[in-house]
C-alpha cells in the first residue's frame, strides 16, 4: 500500500479526536498542521529543501505551494503562528538520535490544557 498516494487528512482526524478534551487554542494548530507545512514551503525558500523525500511527496499530495492570496489569508488566521511552531517541533521530531525529554515531563502541561 502506498500511504503517500492520497491525502488521508491526518490533521483533521487528530483534531477531531482531541477536540472533546482540549480547547481551540490546542486543536486549531493541529488542524492547521498540513497547511502550516504548505505555508512554510511557500513563504521560506529553504524550508522545502530541508524536507525528506517522503515529506516532499506528501506535500505535493496535500496540495503543494500556496498562492499569494492563500498565504495572505492564512497569515491572518489567529492560530497560524502556533501551527507553524508546532510544525517546526514536528520537524525536529524526525531527527534521528535527537535527545528529547521523557513524555512524563509533559504531563503537567497537558493537564493544564484540558477543558475545565
């Protein structure tokens, strides 16, 4: 099976799964995860070049470069800055042998983000 042959909208699935527990400030950047990659590729020359071959392929399947109008519209989205930050964190997660903190260290942060 070629999982990169079609867009499976993982960003929507993740947002839909988590929205009953987390507020929009957490969910919307997740939903913008793919478009944030398209935004970065369209607005930063070097961003596309640092993507893996698989990520470049999924980029094309997910819609490729944004038009100037799409970039301008997205720039006005209140969640795009956080989505771009999330995208960069995701990129760092793909670095082999990168030292990271244990997941337990994030429990308090996650707990604070739950709906009250």
